[in-house]
């Protein structure tokens, strides 16, 4: 069986998609507003690379727009050459970029017009003025069905809203147990003490608590607590 080949060399058409071989957040996955974020990515194609596409967009989960700060968006197209190439790209994050979770999307095109799958990479933009969690334990072990989550969240100027969700991890994925929304209507809410009782469903062994706190400047800070239920 030597006669068959999977190559398209006969007709000269490049039908194989290019690939992204590595992506590295050179300056870390926390990018500070007002600073430069650097990303290095490597690409490969069987015949000839053409260009790479980088896009940044927010991942605030439907959160409303802020006032002083705005959600950062950017995109760049970079020319590539050969069958392997590596580029370092810089994004200047404005000082008014809202702190919160973002996505970097990357895809690559070869000279024949084949596009790679899109890689989606999470990162955060941070701000000195974003809400800060105090005493939020990221892991908890509970031995009874009923338990309490308590922590404090502070802000330099004003907290606006606290949204929380409690999930159960099951073999069929995540099931929401409960959620809540606390509006802080004052104009100088610089500290809030969260203290709530919850109940684990019968038979649950792993829960997750996610809390999203927005300040009145539009910054979002996300906290997570992994909760192990002891048998
Ligand atoms: Ca190709
Ligand atoms: Ca603030």
C-alpha cells in the first residue's frame, strides 16, 4: 500500500488549516489599566501563513455599563510569513479601562484563505480603584448542610452592586441552587459586610459560590469560593 497519499500536492491547493501553537501573556494574565499588555503567539502552517487576528472584548456577564470607566475593546491584524512565525503584540490598556474579566481571541489565516479555530483566552484588567475583597476564603470545608459565607468588600469611592450565585457541581454539570442581588444605593458605600446563610442540597459534595461586585465607576471584581461538603 504505497500508492496513496493524503497530500494535495497534485493540484497545488493548500487545504490544511494553519494552527496557533502557543500563546503567552508576557506581562501576566492581570493587565493593569494605564499599562501595556504584551502577548506572544506562535503560528504554523503546512505551506504559508498569511495573518493573525487578535481581538479583546469584555466578559462581564451582561453587566451594565459603568460611568467613569468603559469596557476595553481592541483588535489587531498582524502579517505573518513562512510556515512558522512568532509575533509579540502590545495592547495599551487605557487608564479608564474598566477592571474586570476579559477575553483575548486569536485566529490565524494561511495564504490559501484557510482559517484556524479561534482560541479564546481569559485575562483580567485591574485598577487600583476596583472593589477589593477582604477575608474571602477561596476554599471552604463544611460538615453540615447549613453554612454561612461571610466576607467584607471595600472600595475607594463607592460600591454599587453585589451579585452572587451558588452552584452545585454534579456529574451532569453545574446546577444553580440560589442567587441574589444587593444594590448599594448610597453614594459613598466604601465597605459592605456580606453575611448570608445557605443550605447544601441533599447528597451534594461540591459547591461553588461566585460573587461579582461592581463599583459606581464601572469596575468589576469577581470572587469565587470552592466549597467541599464533608460526608
Ligand atoms: Ca495551510
Ligand atoms: Ca472604585
